[in-house]
C-alpha cells in the first residue's frame, strides 16, 4: 500500500491509521515509510500506564487525556491488550472506558494486540510512536496490562511510567513488584475510596521506598485517586508535569533517549536477523530433519546451531 | 489483505444489552481475529472515528432497539464521507426480514439473525475479505 508521507505530517487521521497498520503487519514496507519520517520527526513525550487488570487504567487515561486536550495538546493513546496464544486473536476493550475523548478532534486512540512477536512487541510500538509523533501528537500514552516482561519492555520506552494499583490488588502487587515496582516513576492507588485502601497505601509506601536503587533525585509520589469521580486527578496531573520537568532539568531526558534508542536498534537487529535468516530456515525441510537428528543423538543441538550460524549470510558474501 | 483481520464490534444507539455483541466478539477472537469492542450506547460518530483510527477491515453492528433504519444509513454516510469505504459492514441483532433489502442497498452485506452459528459469520468474513 502506498502511504502519502505528506498526509502523515499533515495529521490526516485515515493515513496515520493506515500507516500504523503497515507498521504492524508489513514491516519491510513500513521501513520504507519510517525512513522518510524519522529524520524529520521529534518523538513525542511518552507516558506509560500499567498495572493489574481492572485497576482503572483506561478510565484514568481518559481523564488525563481529557485534561491535556483541554490545554490545547494533541494526544494519542496506544492501548495494548494481549493476544490469545491459542487462536492468535485478541479482544481489545480499552476504548470502552474512553468514550468521552473518542470523538475529540485532537485525540487519536489505537488499540493493539501483543501478537506472538518473538522479539517482543517493542519495535512495532516504537515505530507507531514515530508515526504518531510525525502526525503532530505531542503527547502519547501507552497503556498495557502490567503482567509480563513484554509489558515491562514496552513501559521502558516511556519518559514517565505510571503504575496504577487498587486496594484489592495486594497479591498481584507482590507478583510484579520486582519488575514494575522498579519501572514506576509515579504510583497511583486508584479506587482509594475502598474500605481497605489505607492498608494498601501503607504496603505501597514501603515498597516504593525499597524499590528504587538508583541515585535519582526524583522522589516517587504515591497519588490516591478515584478515577471515575476525578478525585486526585489534579494532583496526579501535577506530578506528571513535575516528572516531565524533572527529566528535562536533570538531563535524564538525554540518557533516557539513549537507552530507548539502544534498545530500539537491538530490537530492529533481532527482528531483521529473524526475518532474514531464521524464518527462512524454519521453513526448510532440512530444519525439521535436524530436529529429528538432534533427538536421535546423531548430532548435538549446539553443533547444529553453530553450523547454521556459520552459514547465515554466506550467499551475501559470495556476491 | 493482512493475516490479522481487525474487526470493530459496535452497538449504536440506545440499547442496554450487549450479551450478543460480546458473544460475537469472543467468537471472532477465537477465530483468530483482533476485535475492538467499544461498549454500549455508541454514537454514529464514535463508531466511525473508531473504525478509521483502528483501521479495521470489518465493522459489526449489533442492534436490538429497532432504530437500525435510522442509525445504519447515518453510519454508512459518515463512512463514505470520511473515505473509509473499503470496510466490510455486517449487522446482527433484531432486524426484521422486511428491512434487510433496504439495508443491503446501503452496502450492509451480511445481516445475521439471532441463533446464527459463529462459524457462519467467520466464513462470511473470510469470503468477503478473500482470505482462506
């Protein structure tokens, strides 16, 4: 499909949407387009929002985006839900909670499934961010369910990461504390009108104190909210703004950018190697024969793999 | 056509019952499609904006209120006006037989009645999108 680059820069919604589909479905074709965008595009400010299912992430995102848009910002939301490992399908339901911003002319919402990407979803998300940034969205929210490494990787793209929890999420907090607790720049205790909120607040405060081992001057805030009532929203927005400012003042912005770009380059390399060498190999009948050979102890897996690695790219060198 | 068929399941207008829409959403998901569900009481504008931004291949409209002859033409017009005319639109719910012709003229090519097996809908989508 031919995508008109000028239409992306002009912010044409339909073209932007088609470009994201290309990024998701047809990587090689997408690179052609992304090349034309990258050098002319500054990446938007990225807010990552994550946490256990049912914690009110989408509702909070709706409210935050509504405030930003009121202030004249153009805002995009990338809402990520898991794909089924069995069917490959996905149910993408984050829009349900975003009805009030869904028709605003300055808001663009895109739901994405995690699919079965071997190297993670990361390259496609980064490239989607690039397309949206080129289209003039100054702020982008990435929402994921905070359960696995994949999600933590996605969050690592963000300038500011919001971890949303709820009073009844005690056990889940335990299970993801190692990864997510370290990723969070801001914590939100949503549904804080719940009777057990106080207890959860104490647990969270302790965890936050222990979570960060870096020497950053940023003091991680815990904000109590009731998203549906917009309670605590002003405070939350204030903290997000403060973190954005902190990144800028402390020069962390620069080191974050470096980290993100390093990861993106690694991901693109992995993706390229996979598409160029590994995928074609998997389709060869000799690959399946090798599985049997290894099982039957005719050859060990380590020798077999190093043979393949040696062969990779050989035709290219002959040229 | 991409391998991953993306579908928007939407409930236009004022009816408060979405069991059917959810069953369809789940069925299509299990058939390997990526299904965006937008929830109850959607305006025609919300549906069309979602279809554009999500760049869906299929829109499934579920309606039980009887307002299809009013809402569907509005949706089809907005889709056409916005250039999103490459999308397959199907419908289900309570839509009397005598209204089917009128809706088909609008370009709503599949109308499925209560009790339709999911497979029939999946096959219809595959056929229309020309995927195996």
